[in-house]
C-alpha cells in the first residue's frame, strides 16, 4: 500500500493580496496529492479567518519570519513543528531559506522550492532557472508547479466563505438601505493610491446618477486618516467608514457591495476572489500582474504596461470622469 502523503506549504510574505494570488497553486498541490494541506504563513495575513472554509486546507499555522536573532529562533520553531507533523512533502512558494533549512534538519524527504540563491542548498527539487527570479510571485509559483509536473486547473484565485460566520460580525448592514459600492481607498504601497479628492468626485457622480446610495470606505486602521479626510472634505453622509473593521468585517461589507472600485491592494484582490465585480485603478504599476484574475482594470489613456513609476502623482492621470464613464458603461450598472 502506498504511504499516505502529508503536505505542508510555506509562504512568508505578509501582504494579503500576495497570499490570495497563491490560492490556485495551494489548491493545485492539494488536488495533485488528494490531500488537504498544512499552510504556514504570517499572522498579519489573517489567513485563519479568511481561509477557514477552504476545503483544501487542513490546518493553518502562523510564523512571523522575523530577522536578526529571531531568524535562528524561527528555524528551531519550524524544525520542531516539522518533526512533530512528520510531513512527507514541504513546498516553499518563495525564496526564503529558514523553512527549507528547518525541513532538511527535520529530515523531510521531499522539499520543493524555487531554489533561488542559497535556498537551492536545502531543497531536493531542481531549482528554477535564474531568469525566473524576474517573474512576479504568482508566475514563480506557476513555474515551480510546472517544473514538478503538478497540474493547475484554474489560475483565478477564489475564496469560499460561509456567510453564517459573518452574521454577528460588525457592522450591522441592515441600517444601510439601498445599493452600496465598496471603495478601496488605501494601499500598502502609497504610490498606488488614487487621491482622496478623486474618490469624493467619483462618489458624487455615482450618487447623483442614482447608481448607489452608500459607499463603504475600505482601508486599514493605520490609514484611518484617509477615510476621515474623505468624509470631512465631502461633508456627505453616504460614506460609511470601515477603517476600524477587522478582515472578516471588511469581507462582510465587500460581499454586501454591488461592485468594488479601488487601488491595487489587498482588498482589491480579496473582492475579486470573493466573486464581487471588481474594478482596479491602475496608473503606475504593471496591469499584467492582474492577468490571471477577474479584476477589471481602469487605465489612463497613455498607460504603458510593465513600467513601475513609484510616484503617486502618476495616479492623477486617471481622472474621476474617466472612471465614472467606464463604470457607467459597464454591465455592472
């Protein structure tokens, strides 16, 4: 009888959007071995909340992947966990070394990783070609699975969440009547953020056209000043400040939205993965990064792909009129 496989996947990046892009590859690995997987990620991703209902994940463990002296402490912690779980396979979906080091010390027989730089010393799979280091994280994972003959049925990230879990979570949506639109107003990378005044102008146009009655302002607690600025400048009561909500609260309001319009950030990717029609405001980052999603990009007239221009002023090239007219003509309205 063939020995049962026990699979672990390690992904160390802290941004929710980056983790969402890995969903198709995590699911493909699970399907390839016909086993639910263990997933090790950073606590900041809040994966235990957002992935709780994913039927291809057995267990999620948090590890902070800190630097300096913590590097060695975490190698020990991972080694201890790997030994206890006795995995048959461990996949590393990025180039970080410590998980691969811990897996080798724990005598995990099959260790599959990108193999960039020193990681190649600790894995058992053949490293990716050096040119693959220029690819984005999603493309690197795709190359890794191809190289190891793991088929992928669907490259589009999808998240299933049981709505019953959201019923008692803030906010109480019954107090807001009419159609709502979610606005993703911040980003971890500030140069990707559309200006507050532009969101105000867009919302006013959509409201006066009768397209919606309320707007959820979605941003992180650290960027609460952005939602407060929009509310204070506009003096409009149709804005609903969501900055203090946790990730499940954000998920709840996104699911309650007719559409999502926002910056290239975690909530944008979350909205699309939840099946909400999603429009991305892209002016100074590669739109090609979104090619395997259902996000609909709205771009300036003179937009050039595959060019990073880390200057927020570039976002001014995308006018509220252009965004409004694009939304107005879409099938979502």
